[in-house]
C-alpha cells in the first residue's frame, strides 16, 4: 500500500503508468532500429582499424580518448545518415508494398 500515495500524488493510474513505460520502450526500440545498429557496428570496426593503422610509428601510448571521440562521432554521423536514408526511402518503399505513402 506504500506505492498508492505516490501514484495519487502523480495523478497517474497504475495501468496508465505501465502503458507509458511500454510506449517509451517501443519508441526507443523503433529509434534504435532506425539507426541500423548492425551496419553501424561494421562501420565502427572499420573506423577502429583505420584509426589504428593511421597512427604514427612514434606513438608510444595509445590515444584512447581520441579513439572514443572518433568512434562516437563516426557512429553519430552514420546513424543520422541511416535515419535520413529511411526517411527519404519511405515513399519508394510504400509504393513497393502498395501503401502509397506521400
């Protein structure tokens, strides 16, 4: 019974709160799928290999912070490009399926 006052203060019914959490998880999963994580994983591997091979020979310590920044930037750019690609192709994919999205 201790949870009931908290819900009363928030003015949210227990079922509605669960529905909100389900919608949030579904939206997060949709955005995750929109970024195409499988492709981004391959891009991250190639970026790491290029970063490692591009280091000068006189480097004695590995620049982990620079690698993290490089990987993060590359993943953000490729995720944005994947989402933009999905947005642009929605019209063509709709025609293939007979949905006629405008």
